[in-house]
C-alpha cells in the first residue's frame, strides 16, 4: 500500500548483491509513486475517507494476491537494474516506468493493456533462469514489505521458451524445470532477506498458466489447436514437477489465461481432466500436498450472456470430487443471477466458487465498467482482491480502495483469499494463517 514498487530501490540493494550496489550509486533519489497508483482509489472519496480514518494502520493491512502474473509484475527497480541508461534517475524512471510500464488512464481496452504488458514482461529477459531468479527475489522482498500473506504467481514456462528461444520440444521439460527452480530459489532468497529485517515472509505458490491462444497465429482455429498442444504439455510438466520430493518449486495449480474471444476454455478439457486424474491419484495415495488447483480466466470480456456462459463452463471444467472447486479469474462481466442458477443446476454452491477480482486491471481493460461505482466483483459471495499485474497496476494493497471496498470488506476478502489459497491448502497451514491474520485485523481495530 504505502510502499510502492518504486520506493524500494535503496532498500532492495542488500537483497540483490553486487550488481545493484554498482548501480545504486546512480540511484540516490527515491522517486514518488506515479500518480496513477492512486487515481482510481481516490475517485471514491467516501471510501478514501474511511480508509484514511485507519491512519497509518492502513499500511499494516495484511493482503493476499492469488491472481498475479509473474511476467507482468517485474518490479521497476529490477527493470532499472537491467536496463542500461545514462542520466539522472528521475529521467530513467520516467522512461522505464511511467511510459513503459503503466497503462495511462486515458487509454482503455485489452489491446492497449497487452501493449503495455508485452514490454513489461520483456523488460528483462525473463525466460533466462538467471533473470527470473532476480525478479522473483525482488518480488518476494517487496511482498513481505507490503504485508502480503500469500501469493500465487502465474508463470508460463513453455510459451516463452517455445516462441522466443525455439527450444526443441524434447528439451521443454528440462528448460521448464530450470526456470521454475530459479523462480523458487529467488522467492526463497527474497523471503530470507525480508526475514532478516524482521518482516514476515509471504507464502508463495506457483501456477502453471497456459495461454489459450497462439501469438502471431492469425487463423483462430490454428491458434487454438496449437495452444491446446502447448497447454497439454505444460500441464503434464506441472504434474511431473509437483511430484518432485517436497515440491521445491512450490507448484500449486494450473490455469488458463489469454484472449477469451474465440478461445473457449472448453477446448482444453482433456488437459484439465489430466489434472483431475492426477488429483484423484494423490488423494487416494494420501498425498494432499501434491494436489493441483485449477484457476481459469473467464468473464473478463463479452456480453453479460457470453461472460456468464464462460464462467459456468470454467466452473464445470474445474469441478471434480478430488479437485478443490475451481477459482475464476475476474468473472466481472458475468451475471451473478445466471451464474448462481447455473452452478446450482450442477450441484455446486456459488459460495464454494472463488472469484479472483482484479480491480485496477478491470478498470484499465473493461470500458463498460463505471469507475465511479463500486467494482461489480464486490457483489460476489466468495472473492479475493488481486493485482493481476503489479507492474501495470501497482501493489495489491491499494486494490481494495480502487474497488471501492471498505476496510472491513477488504479484510473479509483477505480471509477468503487465505481460505481459497491452493498453496496454503497444500501446506496444510490454512487455519493457522487464518488465525494469525484475523488477530492482525483485530489488532488494527478492523471489524469483521
Ligand atoms: Zn490475469
């Protein structure tokens, strides 16, 4: 919340070793957070006032981030470290962060959003494990500072290798493992650095998020066909990696992301069924720590009817007796009434379906959303509040204000997020984390 991605440059130097120390000489002036961070939140002045009544306590609010793309969350200080520049820090920041990383309020829509996502995710050569490790380290350190209790990072370890490095298919598995191991190592290092400063480290999980379209492929059918092949291989890899002793890579779920139009999640059913079969085997052999969750992006585009259908399809795909009932990424354009009727017809309670709402991202992408009204996701029964892409939206802690949530609503969403975390479920520490976080809210004087 109070700590921005940009304010930690000096603080992160001890996390990041020599490379940074050399650079730090030129990074002496901590920058103010870009104004876009706060604009959406401050529009709702009544909410802002309620938050401000918490005073400095608002900075201490625990948060969760269950929907956050690794490639879209490269901290600005990490970018600065790997981007050669000359001149004053402010100028560099202007070029690197404001122009490149943040979506201007004036521009809306998925296309401009993705135009910003691409340079963000390419700002450092992420598919190289060396850089992935650095990014993960900075994220882990920042998240601990921002009081993030649990975060599940979405990575796409196949597409980048496949499309950029032309890794031969028979080597995808080993490349993918090196990448995931590097991320986990970075997360552990950043957490250690945070712990050394007396901060509570974040519990991290990693989600293998499959892209439902093939960039550059113009024929929609071909785009879907090729995506399905890659997603299938990626899910097999998630299953292989989660079974590695002790799950050192923190693999906790699989997902489907990317453009929804023309790319229905139902096209990936056979791959999703492999996850259900794996989960059945894990439950029956007494290994709940190796169960994989499923989270599908749905209901972020289209008419209310299309969005409701996409959400219902996603819930149907993700439901099985051995899989934690799925989480829906966004879902904001779906009709709650239609979704409720639909899930009940499937024998699922709507309160058992968790919606990962991402207010800043939604306001940047979805033109139909009224920024002066509370975010429609607040009406969902079971939901958490997430950043989607930190580099494009700022830290997750301020998302509750952007949504128009009161502090107690925000607190409830954090508790829901903990309850629906795939990673905490694998670790078997959900109740313990819930209890601690509840206490923290009580100490801050927030009613639940
Ligand atoms: Zn997303």
